[in-house]
C-alpha cells in the first residue's frame, strides 16, 4: 500500500488521544503541579513540541531537497495560563492594553524573564533580546504567530474583546541544547502553538492547521539569525510514532510518514551526544550560513552552465532543487548570447545522459524516478562545477566573473543581511554541490529501501536491509566529513567507535560541527553498544559525568509523535 501524506490540516490535539505518549502523563502532571506552586493556579493547557533526529538528508533542506527525520520523545513542554490569581506579584505592563508574558523555566540554568506584547497587533513591536537568551526562541515564535494571524485576519487576532493582562508560562525541556537534536525548533514551535492556543484561532473559520504552525515556526526561527531550512520544525509538528517522516519542501511543504521496517532482529536508533556544543548563532558566518551561500552560488553557476532560462528578479533565491526541476521541465534557452550574462568560460557542453539524448530536450524517459534525475544532475554538476582545482574552491571575484556579475551586487543578493566569512577566502562550490546531490539521492534510496521492504517487494533478508540502511548512513557521514566539512574530530571519533562496536551505520545528525550522532544498532546489541560508547568516549573525554548525565548523553530512541496540546 503506498504511504499517504500526513494530513496537514489536522487539529493539534489529535495526537493526544490516547497516543503513544500516554506514559508521559506523569511528567505532565508534575509540570502542572510545579506550575501551580510557582503561580498559584493550575495551567490551562500544556503545549508540547519534540526535538528530532535526522536519520538521513543533511544540509539539503535549504537547497529544496527532501529529508528523512523523525521526532524523538525528548521535547519542550510549555504550561500556560492567561488567568493568574495574584497579579500583584507579577510585573506590570507599561501601557494599557498590553500583555505581560512571564516566562519561567523549571531548570534554574535558564533565568526567568518577561516581555510585553500587544496581542492585537502584528508583533512588530516585539524585539528579541539583544544578547542571545533562551527566551529569544520563545519570543521569535510569538512574533511569528502574531504576524501570521494578523496577515490572515487582521483585527480579530484574539477573537475576543480584551487582551489578557498576563500570560504565565512555565517551560520544561528535555532536548539537550546545542546537540543537533533541535532544541531551538522545539522551543520556537512550542511557543507558536502556545500563542495560537491563546488566540483561540486554532480551529474555526480561519483555522491554522499543522502546516500553518510549521510555516510560522520556520519563519520565526530565521528571525534568530540562522538561514535555516524547514526540516526541524516540520519534523516536530508532523511526526508519527515508529515512522520516519519524508519531508518535501518543493513545490510546497508535504510530509509523508514512512513506516520503519520490521526486521529480525529489530533495530534501534541510538543517539550519542559529543558534548561539543555547536552554537549556530556564533559560528553561522563560517559554518551554517556560509554553506547556505555556497550552495546558492553553486545553483546560480549550474543554472548558467546548463543554459537554463534566467530567473525573474523577484523570485526567491535559486536552489539546486529549482535547477533540477527547471532542467527537467524546461528546455535550455536557444543558442545565442545569453540574455543577461556573459558566456561562461572554460565550459564544455553538458553531455546529456543517454535517456535524454536529444540536445534540446533533456526530459527524462516517462516515469523516470527522482533517483534518475538526481544521478543526472550529480553528473552534470561534476562536469560543470568540478574539474582541476575546483576541490579547493573559488574566490568571490572568480565566482562573480564566471557569472558575469558585479561582485558586490552578487554578494548583496546571495548573502543578504547575514554576513559570511569563507575560510581562506575560498568558496567551495563543487564539493558542496557533490554533497547536496549525492545526499538527496541517498534520501530517496533510503525511502525506497524502507518502502520496498514494507511492501514485501524486495527479496532482501533482514540483515541485508539493515546493512543497506547502515551503508547509506555511513556514506552520508563520509560526505559530511569530506565534501561538506561539517563534522569535527569528536563526531569523527564517535561515529568510528560506534561502527567498531556493532553499529551498522553511524553519522552526525543535525547541522554538525559538534552535537550528536545517530547510529543504527540491532536491538539485542544496544546495551553492550551503549556501554562501549561510555567506556570508549565519555569516560575518556568526560570522566566526571555522573551516572544520570551518562544516561542523558547516550540513549536509544524510537520515532515519536509530533507536536500537540494537552488540555486539563
Ligand atoms: P540543527 O542545527 O541541528 O538544529 C540545522 C537546521 C536544519 C538543517 C540542519 C542540517 C535550523 C533550525 N535547523 O539543524 O534546517 O539544515 O541543520 O541538515 O537551523
Ligand atoms: Mg537548532
């Protein structure tokens, strides 16, 4: 049976009837009790948004390609009420009509704060803290949802007459910070859901379904300064227990739940945190945002080399996925001077794959798969962007010259507001492209493997299925290490150690440069595996970790349900 897309408009509390997370009930009750101690009233509701593990498809969401993550049980819970009892004990608004949101966290490490907001406006007055604080993500989510509500139905944001004087909030999170498990998106998503609940606009005529919440969370997180794709927020919102989520972004957001195969022996995903924190805000200009820029430049160069029709001025930044789609749906521009750019030097005409032999029609044979398209583009990218010296990268001047563009204008267009600083001044266009196309290909191969196993189409036995999954994960890691350069010595060490101790595949998960690894481990071997990782990595590098901390940094996990709201 083909896997069907997850309905994008389902109401957010569906997952709580009597879902796979019923065993969390105790933790929610505890949070409700702590809330009552803190504020003297019970919370009205608790919003939950989980972190995620990305099983395969790294650094390709912002290139428009699909990914295969899953939500994990670890999450951010936001208990809230708009009806505090003892308002005198709470900070007061500086003007009438404004609401004070009081934000506390059960963990003392995260200092309490409050912010003021006019809930009947579009959130434009809401500033993020100047210095990065855990509340930045919460405020970003608040700002995002207010703007969204306002744009969709101005003047009726709250659907009620009066703004509440206060929103009291208590947060409890279990996603380790900076670990590549998306604590940030869990927070932004939970905040967007909280404010959506308070607005009373989750249901009703202008209802905002899961898609709306996801889109808001994606946009909101960009306010915090990272040009991120949409994988984490989508995984947090749409995931289903025991399924990976195949998330496509183009032409529009679509999520399909792909059941994990039932193998014998069964398997687990084991997460191991390197305990090297990757703070994306601080490193974005050499790391994350720089990669976004390198891939955008790669897309421009490839489009030009393939003679694709120029984009209109106001379209969103060109991505590798758009280049692929355009290549397979539109014929190249006729020969003659390119309408906007000078001819590209040192270029051979692309050798079209046999199936697309007609020189003006690169259309694939009928029914050609995504795999075919990606293999074709990978080959073409190699011809057009690769070649001698290209592994070392190019300077801004060289890229601008190839594109026939003014360098400053190009930088302005591609980099936007967020600065980047290429290491040694070199933009590594070809190796980044090789990662992106080959990783996008691995995602489809992984999905096909899962689907053919579930449908019984494949003749592979369990151990071959597991080995094939592991091989794809290992290949992804290698590409992240060598071509995308988003690994680090600790991630290299942990993944190697994992493979030596029974993991069939092991890779970094999330942005990299620190954070966590995910390993595919046959279930019977999990306890032995975790012991070996504790001995081989944590005892050596972090000998002072307590027993509880050790349990927290390395654990087996299964895909869990996405975000929802728990009512009392
Ligand atoms: P992390 O840093 O692990 O939350 C980031 C991006 C994703 C995706 C991955 C790399 C954010 C919120 N998330 O994840 O969109 O690009 O890196 O695959 O920035
Ligand atoms: Mg993050």
